[in-house]
């Protein structure tokens, strides 16, 4: 083998360089190029075209929530498969009444879409209040909202 390499030194160097270049091209093609794709979610949004939430549905949810006189403002935005609702309420609204606003959202979104999207609710007030903010989250596999980080007095 050593004799062959000594006799064909140029051809072995050229063959080795070609092998190395092909190997580097394959590595770049498999691992580096996919990092530059425009979709930051990868394949996690597969099927989202079948589960569109119309703007009229969102407007209906916002208007129904605003019918409550203790609700000041409702904002919405979606990010990937998460629907985010931020509800600003008056400080004298009871926590139980504020949490009941999630029923409006669930009534307006179809069961099929509820099983596709996660839904988040942040309920807050402009005034200082020990009951707010409240964050609710409904996973696509769950039936109801789970509330966490409820404000409590540290005394």
C-alpha cells in the first residue's frame, strides 16, 4: 500500500482532496442549510391551514367579553399554535367572575380548533389590586383552563 501511495502521490492527494470536498459539501447540505430556513416553527405548524381562526370569530369573542361592564379592554394575538387573550378588567371585579370569562372563549371556538390550539388568558387591571394579574392556560389536550400565578399577599 505504501509503495502504491509513493508511486501515485499526486493522484492520491487529488483523490483525497476531492473526497474531503465532497464530504464537506454533504455535511453543509445536511446540517447547515436547514438552519437558514424561514420557518422558525419547523413542522410544528403542520395542518394550521385546516384550523384557521377567522377574524370575525375573534371579533365576536372580544365583543362578547366587552359586554361585561367590568371589562375595560380585550386584546388578542396568536403566535404559532397559541392564542393569547389579554383582558383588562376593573379592580373591583371578583376573581371568580374574571375567570368565568374563559367560558366565552371556549364557547366561540370550535372543539376541533380547541384540540389544535393552546389558549392563554392574562387578566389584569390598571389599578393596584392584590387579586390581579391572573394567568390562565388551556392545553390543546385539556378541556378546561388551569390558572396559575394568582396574585397573593406575601404577608
